[in-house]
């Protein structure tokens, strides 16, 4: 039977925490701050389908960090290929 080291357990734990954090829902201001864009850009990304919104309660819109990271990553990859 293979032994599992404490470092391997810590690594898995950190990865799981990171996944939970990226699934967290945040508001528009925090979303813009998180990826360094302005609100009109976020609105444009939502309108074009680059970022998915999640409606909670009575029309309160939230965003997942994971979705924002993916959209931002795609943006910066395109910028690098243009340079």
C-alpha cells in the first residue's frame, strides 16, 4: 500500500480550496476589480456571452470568479498573439 505524505495532502487541500474560491459568486464591482476591467467592459462581455451571470434573489446579478478568469485569460492570450 502506498503511503501518502503530508505534503501531498496539503497540495490536494490547497487545490480544493482554490476550486471552492473560484466557484464563489461576487458582485459586479468586485468582478471588475478582480480582473482589472471597467464596468462597461464587463457589461459588453455579458452581452456577447463571454461571461455568464447568475441571478440570485430578486434580480441580484453575480459572477463566478472561474468564469471571469477564463474570459480574462482569453483576452490576454489574444493581446499576446497580436504583439
